[in-house]
């Protein structure tokens, strides 16, 4: 990686350490999960995407998505939008409000409601994506990154990534699928490796990194680092493993399931915090089939505590 391009205090320096980055995942990469990911060794964490327009309108639901937990120190906030001035202004506003270590442009979201409004649509217009990145660079004082897919329906990744680099992006993450593939099939890691070997800035690989072996194989392609998304849901210990630590025991998983629930309740309140965590708790308690069924209906922290402590006492 070209060291000269890294600002001395940049969060990107963390790429020199072993480990992985927490991927942005709408509905998952919230403050409680980011806190656990960092505790277990994530190099940094990217927030769920925030609509640039929502930020500028001051929408509390939008702004909540980027709010750091107290003491959060390696946060990149992701924005989506399709207007360079709007995204630039939103980036400045988010920087003022939350002082993240970096800001990122979303170029991968395939959700239909975003059609024509940014996200993966920007893969069809690399020149507009570059203009937006350049506006974000001009409006802020932190490194700007972009997270893209290989292309809309064919692999144009190199052309797109070069445009982003030319616009001043400090890092590009490539999810090794086209928009048309959504989440189907295997991510094409070789295509991401090819981008990494042609860019001067660091390139992260995203897509199907679910184990230490996956992370090693991906890094062997010459990328500067890997992002982990779905593989870390209910399993933040994967960051520790990728950084060289040990896998979690079933009992440790139970303990941290409860901690995650406590963090969620603190952040969102009890009912909302637990209902939206049910899908995640299933991952933590996968070794205990009875618990899997019970967490699908969990509504109170006390109920969860009793069930988990009961299981731990037996274990
Ligand atoms: C539920 C879900 C929400 C996602 N939300 C975002 C998002 O807000 N921004 C983004 O750039 N990518 C988003 N992604 C894509 C992931 O960051 C990642 O690139 C993709 O899931 C492939 O990596 P994985 O196999 O490690 O999950 C999302 C993926 C999932 C499954």
C-alpha cells in the first residue's frame, strides 16, 4: 500500500494490523453491534447507510443511524444519494455532528426504492459517482471512501474504481457481485483482486468472507483488507479469530448474546431493542436448539436473562 497516501492520523493505518472491517449492513451495523465488533477486534466499522437528503432535512430516524456510541473511535459513516452538492453538504453535516473517522459513498445498494437515486445506480454513471466523491472530499476533512459492486450487470469494476481513485477516494471497497446478482451466487474474488492490483489506494474485498480461512484466501489476492458482513451477525467473535485470536466457546456466545441484548435495550428501549435483535440472537444461541425457539419470541430482558443463565448453569 502506498504509505504516502495515508494521512498520519488516518484510520486507514489500521490496515497494517491483522483483522477485518465490519461491513455496513442496514438493520444490523448499528451502534450496539459496532461496539461489539470493535471489542472483538474489527479494525473499524461502517455504519448503516444514511440518506443524504434525510440528513439535510434533519430527520431524526436518518440521523440516529449514524450516531456513534459514547467513545466510538473508528467509525466510518456511509451516505447514499445521487446529487453531488447534496451528498457533499450532508457529508459536512455528518462530520460536524458526529466527528467520524471517515465518510463513505454507497454505490452498491440494490434495493428497488433507490432506483434513480444513487446506490448501485451510480455503477452505471461512474462520472457522476466520481463527481459525488470529489464533492465529499471538498466538503470534509476526513478520508472519503466508496463501496461499490463489480458493476450493474457486467464487470466494469476497474473503470469505476479508477474513476473513484481519480476523484480523491482514499479507499475503495468492492463487493464481488454485480447489482443484477444481488446476493446470489459466489462473490468473484479474483475480479476484486484485479482491481486491487491496478489501484494505488487500498482496496477492500467484500463478499462471502465467513471464516479465518476465507479471510486468508482473500488477502492472498493482494487486497489491502477484508470486510465481513453476514458472517459476523450473531458472531462478532469472527473479528477476533481473523485477528489471530481464539474462536468463541458456546458459553461465551451465550454471555455475549445477553450483553448484545443489554446494549440494544440501552440504545433503543426494551421492546424495540429486543424485537429487532431476535434475528441476531438466533446466531448467538445456535448451539442450543431450545433457546433458538425461545429467542424468536423474546420481549423482555429479564426473560432472556433467565433463559440464558439457566442454560449457562447447565453448561
Ligand atoms: C441486510 C444487509 C444490509 C446491507 N446494507 C448495506 C448498506 O447499507 N450499505 C452497503 O454498502 N452495503 C450493504 N450491504 C452489503 C454488505 O455490506 C456486503 O457488501 C455484502 O453483504 C457482502 O458481504 P458478506 O458476504 O460479508 O455479507 C448489506 C448487506 C446485507 C445482507
